[in-house]
C-alpha cells in the first residue's frame, strides 16, 4: 500500500460482524438455534426469510458433521480470527477445510456472501441497528477520512456505488441493491468468517479489486505463507524509487521497489504480487515525456526555472496525492528529475520541444 488508511470509528454496520461471529461461537457451544442470536437480530431473521434460511442451513449442517469434522471447523474459525497477526508473522499457518467439509464449507461461503451482498443493506437490518447502518454513509465517511484515491495503487479513484446481488441470484427487488462496494482484503471465498468484518473491508479501485487482486490471497504465495501490509494498522508503507535512465539516447522513467532485505521489502513484494502496481505504473511511464513532463515544461526555457517548476509541482502533488489520481507517482518521478544535472534537464527540455513540434512520440 502507498499510505495507511483509517476506518470510520462508529457504525451500526459493525454490529452484523458481531452477530455473525457470535453465531459461530454459540454454535460451537451446542446452543439452541434461537439462542444463537440476540433479541434485536431475531427481528431481522423474522423479516428476511433468506437470511434465516441460510443461518439455519449452516446450523443444521454443522450438527450433521461427526466430532472430528466439528473440531476441524472450530479450529479453522479460531485460526481465521487471528488473521491480523498473520500480516507481520508467518508463524501462524492458515488453516483450510479438508475434503470432508466441502459441503458444509459451501454453505458457510453462501451465508457469508449473502450477509455482505444483501443482509447488510436490508431495511430490516438497518431498523434493528442502534446506530447508523447505511453502507453508503460509511463509504462517504471513509473518503472524508482518507481521500478518494485508491491507497493500493494511487492511480485510480476508489469504486463508486454499483449493483450488488447474491452469487446465486436475487430473489426479490430488495435483495438486488445499488450501493457502495468494498474489497474483501482477505477474500471471502477463502476467509468466509471475515465477510462482514470491516477490519477486512477496505475500499479500493476497480482495477485493484477485480482486474489485479480478484480472489488472490495476500498472505499466501504459491502455497507459502508470506507477509503483507495491513492498511488499517501498518504505519510503514511501501518504499519506491523512480529512475531516469538514458536508453538509446533517450531519457526514460521507471519506478521500482527499493531493494532492502527486511520485513518492509517482503510486504512490498506481496503488495506488488497481488495488485501488480509496478508494471501498471511503468506501462503508463512509457509516455512520461509526453503525458507528464511536456505539460509541466511547456513554455519554460531556463534550467533554473525548470527546477522551480518541479519544486512547486512536487509540493502540490504531495498535498493532493490522496485526492488526485497519479499525484503520488508524479511526485516520485518529478523528484527524480529534480536530482539530474543541468545537462540532463536540458535533454529533457529538448524532448518536450520535440513533443510540441510533433516530431516525438515518446
């Protein structure tokens, strides 16, 4: 991640996660189904038949498992509840269900998906909450706290409201909702117990969420546990460097992770593996001279003036990087340009002149 983010402190939305995890705790204690929920949530179950049915199915399927499989479920649940520790330590091996749990696990994932995609947005759920439980309001508070640019790539704005519906298809108009969309940082397909845990729900852009990350596990690479950034708690973030190199008599810009052999570097490797930011940015930088440098240098003819223009633009980008696409990388790249000799800056000025004379496509 390029910067840490802050989760809105109070929201009735967080109550669903409490109810959901408490259901499993009570289930494992062999509590009667009705006693697995607080009084307020019984109103939700009464008004949302699908929510009720999915909880009932998981409850019944768990009690059909033999003792060893029930023990395995309890072990996986306890293991996944320790997920925050996994980001900075590989000592915890993340447990996955055996083949004997395949049917039960399918029902767990269906319940998890439905809670996030539908229950959390139902009127009956919002009415049962003691605090504001509008996910769009929560999303706006998040943006007020953190800006509108994706903290994982810095190149795109976070996703706006979109149509959300259960994986198995909406059964009614109310089930099919148009609302803010979050990324399950640890994918709900692999970590269904965290499906409505807002410590695991982090807004990002569509490219990071769907085109790059998808259902990739940030904590495991090729079956091996690895470290990863946890945006709500990690203060240290990825360290990048820009390089302006002469290639075939042209000065070309690229960015990469600073190669330091420590925990931060390992987390940075995971970040790039999952979100593919470095190749995405370097693809854009193939047009660095034309797209970023030329508009900044246009009309400026003296090296000293160029350096002042760079100084001001770097300062501006540093201030707006959470609200303006690409500002983070513009600051990084322009800072690299500012370190160059007068001769190298003169060469860049010549490149800009070629751009505006129509002779260069670089």
